[in-house]
């Protein structure tokens, strides 16, 4: 199939939708907040990073469901 016959994706559109951007922003804020609180509680940094990452992943699932 010639190159000119293929459908080309719109290259000027956004990389993320507004909904996805808000979900990821809120998840990042939750992850950073959990990391800071875990660090202030005196946990070692591997535990702190693990808690923040787990919180961010859970927040993505949560905010994806409630933001419509």
C-alpha cells in the first residue's frame, strides 16, 4: 500500500485529554503527599518511595472512576 493512501493521525492534537491530565495531576499530588508524610514519619527512603508509588497508582484508579 503506498504511503499516501494510509490514514495519518492528527499530529496537532493534544497528547492527553483534559480528563487524563487531571487524573495524573491529582495522582501525582497524592503520591508526593504520601511520600512526604512517610518521610516525616521517619521511614527509610525505600519504604517512603514505595508508599508514594503505591498511593499514586491507587489514586489513578480512584480518580479515573470518579472524574467523569
